[in-house]
């Protein structure tokens, strides 16, 4: 969609003032998903009953309108352009302008209607993952319904008796690998105990996108872009909590890999799965939770340890960006072969198409970069001027990699010397309120599925909230959660 404001106006008749704003919770004391509490006149995000709305950093909230006793949502399946990393705008498929699509939040017991329009060039179908609803609403193409044709619409409607961390996704397999998923949170009738002060959701996705191409290769089995809520570190937005808060993080995975998500500095308990809340007797302590494909896991912890703590997938290759084998002579002396030459190594086709005999094999399962054609080479010395290869790239901080004098004589060198560190820092390029006060140069060490839980003292926490409020006052509608709209002031 070109303009979210027009979408809201046209679809829901919004813009007429505060009275037209749909409410997430029946009780006006309760906070609403994605609503700006200042605009809504609420002092805090916690309701009297203990339910807080779920924040999905970097992903908007889907507004709804009330039709009788039915909460009506509108999802548009469509191609999207998404900046997953500074300067890296890729062609994904998602919902309402983003991948993952906007977050849906409802209450246990709600009757919901979801109008799904298909603006894709091919058929799609929407599956409600784990929902105990009538078969004809399940979104299984071919068995429970005809696929929704391009330009077509299907209206789903059901009553939700479950609670927990759920999600929606296209039930066309390749479309899933193009980004077509979104979070679907069902708040319980009886608030969970103990109550959480902060509640976040993170969707994990992975894409294989060759260095000079914008479209993911959905057939691929190796992934070089790993995202939390559609962003790769350091472009992920940290989770901001107060020292002492009880924090819930809902982790959702849809892709080709399982992700062991690790939190630094704290011990958590797993309180929920894709099947809802788990009995307290099952809550064992841990700091790493394996989130399998098609699963969700809720973890909860007391943010008792002040500091900026990493939250990340612990698969080493999932802590990297744009992974590919060392290509050409980027860091090697002339004449020392290391895999393919630059053009072929970076996937630039010189003849044929991606599916031609020459390229087909490597552009299928593998990345089609050096990894499938790499040759074993002995280690070779660095060329001095190449150490500053990123000089002149706007926004990149400059620094020499910290390597020892005899680095080139050490088998295996280099490993991380040019992949992370001062050379890759881009603090200014990813500047946002949630990053305020992080250690200078931090961004050089964040990539892929990496973010922070920032456990902050009151002063620093308030400062960031103040910066956020200021920023939201200026931001265009496109970047803002569903209900924050200038017309509502
Ligand atoms: Cu992972």
C-alpha cells in the first residue's frame, strides 16, 4: 500500500477524531495495542487488570473496527519493499506494507473477522496457525477452501477461545519464505500470573539474497540474511525495560531453521508455547530456548541485572549479515586465488539465466556464491591498502582492524577481523531513541538475529521514552504503529 493514512481512512473511515479509534480492550482502563498512550490519555501501558499490550519492535499493529460485536481486521497480501539493513532494500512479500505483516492483538473470547485481499500476482491462502476454529476457516488451500486468486478476497470469521502467542501465515510454502507471516496475540481473559510489566514479540525469518540482487531465492537452503521482526542487526530495535521489570518475550519462528535464542545476564523461564500458556509446574530455568520451525516460545524473567544485554540466536552463522564466502581479492594479495573471481563470486551472471545449465545447480540449493564453488587455498598475506576497504562509505565509522603483526602467518586468519568490529560500525546509520547511550561502536558487533534487552535505571529509561515521544511526533504515518495518527490528537 502506498500510504497507510489513506488505507486507514478508506478502510475504516478513520480520521474523524478520537471517537472513531477502534479499541483493543473492552475496558477503557486497559491499554491498546500500538496506541500512543499520550494521545489516548493513559499514563501507563498497564491496565488495571494487569494486561499490557504487546510491543513488536519494528513492526506495526493492525487496527480494527467494531462491527456489532465483531472485531474486523483487514489484511492485504502484497509485494513489499523492505529495508532490512541500512541501504539494503529488498523485494519481499508480506502484508499491509511489511514483512512480517502487522501484529494482531485480540482478547480471548473475541469474535473476529479478517478480510484478506490478495494483491499478489498469484494465488494465496491465509492460515491461522494453531487456531481451534471451524475447518472451512483454516485457510488450507485446496482442502478447506479454494486458494484466493490474484485480485481476490476471502473473509475469515471465527470466535477465539484460546489464549497465547499465535501467528498467521500464507499456506503457500514458497510464499512463507518470501516473508508472509505476522504475529497474532490472544490476551487471556484472566491475566497471567505473575503479571508482566513489559511484553514483546519477535518474529524470526531468514532469506537467501545474493549480494547484488533484491529478491530472495526461496528455494535456497542456505541463508545470509537473518532477521528479528524484519530487521538484521544492528538495525534491530532494542527492547527497553526498567530495572526490576518482569519482562515477557514472545519468540515466533517461521523459516527453514530452528533458532536457539539466548539472553545474556539473566535466567528466564519458558511460560508458553504455540499452544498457549504452560502450567507453572513446567517452568524450568534457562537462558537459551530452542524455537523450532512453526513454534512459538514465551520466556519471562525479572530484569534484575542493569546493563545492555544481548539477545540473539546462538547459531554462529545467524549472527552475521550477507554471509558469503570470501570472494575474489577483497582482502588478499594479487595473484593468490581464493574461490571465484569477483563477478562470479558475487553472483553476477555473465551468461544464461539463473536456471540455465551453467548456473542452475549453484543457484538452486546453495547460495550461488563462493560457498558452492570455493576452492581450498592456503592462507595468504593481506594487502595493506585493502585494510580500509570501507573508506568513503557514508555513515560507516572508520577504524583499522586490530590485528597482530604476524596475523598472516597464523593458519585460519582472518576469521572475524573484517566481518565485525570497528570497521563495520555504523552507529549513526541506525540511530534511534532505543539506541541512546549504547557504547560507541557497538553496531560493529551486531548482525543477523541480534538485539538487546536494555535493563535501564529510571533516569535513562525516561530519557529514551522522552526521545521516542519526540520522534513519534515527527514521524510520517508509514513508520508508526496502527493507531498513532496526527488526526487523532
Ligand atoms: Cu538461528
